[in-house]
C-alpha cells in the first residue's frame, strides 16, 4: 500500500498539511520538504544538482572541509561535535522569527550574486543555477526557487551530515575488529604522507562498505513528513477521504 500511495499515486497523496507556526509565523515556507504538491520546480533543481553525476561538484569542498576538521581535532580533540558542525557549515537551529529564516536564504544569495557581477565567484550550486537562468521566463520566480532550494540544502545537510558521521564513529568504536581492519586497509593503500581522496574510493572496500552501511542506518529513521490526500479514493478496500492525514514510517519500508 505504501508504494501505491507514495509512488504510483504521488500526485494525490504527496501533498503537505498546512503548518502555520513553522511556515507562516517562523518563515520556513521556503523548505522544499514542507511545500504543498505542485509544479516540482524545486525538486527538479535539487535532483539536477544532487544526482550521482553532478554531486561530484562538491568533492573539492568536502575534501577541504575534511582537512579543516582534522586540523580542528588536533587543536580541540574533546570538542568533536562542535568541530563536525563547523565542517558541515554549521547548524542553524530552527529560527524563532521570520528574519533569521529569511537571512539564511537571502544573505548567501546576495553575496553570490555580487561575486558573479564582479567576476570573482567560486563554483557552487547557487552560482551555477544563477548563470543557467532562463531570461525568457519569470526571473523573480527563478531567483526565489534557487534561494529556497539552496536554503533547503543548507538546513537539511547540517544536522544530517553530523549525525551520519557520529553514528559511523560510534559503530567503529563498538566494533574494534572492523576498525582495525579498516586501519590496516588504509595503511596498505594510502601513502603514509598522504590523506585519502575520492580517487581512492575503489581501493578502500572496507571503508566504502562502512559508509554504505551508515547511510542505510540513516534511512531507518522515521523522518518522513506528514502528508494528506487531495481527493477521495478507495485503496485496497480502505476508504481514504479527502484531507486524510497520514504519517509514512520509513522503518517499515526497509
């Protein structure tokens, strides 16, 4: 039934309930996850940037952030979580007012736009999206979609990145035999005077398996948003009325 509702009939059962406190009072209506079902422009932009091929654009920045994390751990070895949050570009707590939420999407946008005009911007999701805008379409709408999508990526990636790394560290601590094998593999493959890069991924089988396992554990969290139906339907003998609210539970999908 879950597949039927959320995939085959997603146009009917992927709508979002109205959340006046979060969206209207706190100003988080730009987050793609909480938007009502519509033209899917934001989701299309996310897919273009985060698919398996284009995600490699982030590799140089991920390496730079990782090296910064290692330096920070040498200076503050007892402050792991803080250093991880710094590596993940910080974690913006849910804003209690509209200004903070708007600043999160407007300030980076204005900075990137200014850098593009001055010819000094670095490659990024926002810079690529701004340069690929269609001048024959509504420019203001395109700018809003780009800002909202970038804000969603920032807000969604901050905590999830940290929690994934922390859970991986915990798993290695609880399984010292695996940690030992991973270290032996690393010592065998990587030169002692170098750090691993994405080019070494195919040579580090144990690390890659651990990475995949960690992502699988992340998927098991019940973090799917509440949805409601847009019309009345009968599914597998069950009458689902218009406006029916339900909570998908990812634990049951894996």
